[in-house]
């Protein structure tokens, strides 16, 4: 049953006819973090100092050339942007070739997995404006928890404290809300849908990975009682990309 609210949107299960728009929404939703990650990295004192030093070197080597100084500084900024882009674009590529390549088989044919979309009435037509996914893990080990298919910018395993029962838990991923529909409680409704699904399936906890530039997402999860349990820089790209981009993967979980 679709759930409605005062903002005229509904949350329903994914349908095969949504496949194309869902893939596009997912890609756009992930890649929009590239610019915030870039500006956050470039505003770090270390990067500011390096950019100034490189620009000064260009100025001197160019014979007091301001153009050369600007060129050298821009090259450094371009390298940082490239690192940020590769991290998020690489994550998108991995997901589009794994669970998002077989959405129906992965999310509809497995009762422990779920994928929901948010629909809004836009000028009399239904438009998909958000999505969220849950992947159940039955009897999984801690070390298996964070792999290429675990939501946000995926990471490597870490201890999470006490394991409940047979080690079953669920992972939330693909949380995307289209910009005009943000700050309208839609992210909260999607998170609530994921938590309700986990309760119905008997999972005792829900885990999610959030990259450090995703501050709004982290704040949303904290309001639902998620707590950060660990942080790492394993973004499944060249390790220097993560270091230069200064992107951390923050692992959060909530006991249900």
C-alpha cells in the first residue's frame, strides 16, 4: 500500500518499469557529492598550503608570471577534483554492474531485500523523486559486512560490537532524494520505510555507510538513532585518491 503525506508524494515498491529512471537517479544522486567533496578537500589547511606553494613555484619558474602561478595552482586543484570524481564514479560503476544490473532479481525476488521509490505528483504526472534500498544479510560475518555492494561509498569490514542472534542484519543504501523535494520529510519517510521493513523481516539492526561530505545524510540518520561505529578511507580506489580527496567512509548503525 502506497503511503501518502501532505506533500503529495507516495512511497511504493520498485516496479520493472522504473528501471531506467532509477539507474539515472542513482547515478546523479551519487555524483552530486563530487563537488562538495572537492570544495571540502580544497578548504583543508594542508591543501591550501600546497596550492599556495605550487602557485609560488609556478610564479618563480615562470619568471614572475602570474599566469604560470595560476596554471600551477589550477593543476593541483584539478588533481584533487579528479580524485574526488574517481571515488564516486568508481562506486557508481561497481553498483551499476552488480545489484543495479539485475534489480528485479536482487531486490524483488529475494524476500530479505527491498527497493522503494518515492513518487510525486508534478503537474498532474507521477514522477520518481527519491529511492532507498535494503539488502538483508542472513548469518553473515562481521568481515563480510562492507563490500562492493554496501551503500554509499563502500568500505572494508570493522567490528561493530555485539552480534545479534545468527549475525543477521541489513544494509541500507541508494538513499537519494531529488533536490526540489528535499527538506520535505521525504528522506525521513524513506528511512522509516527501510526500518519498518527490517522489523518485519526480523533484522535486529540496520547499518549504512556515509561518506564524510554527506553531512545532511549523517544528520538525518542520527535523528533516527544511528550512531557512528567506525571510520575508514577504503573507497576501493587507489589509496592515494582517498588520501588526497580526504574522504572518509563513516559506518553507522541502529539497533532495531
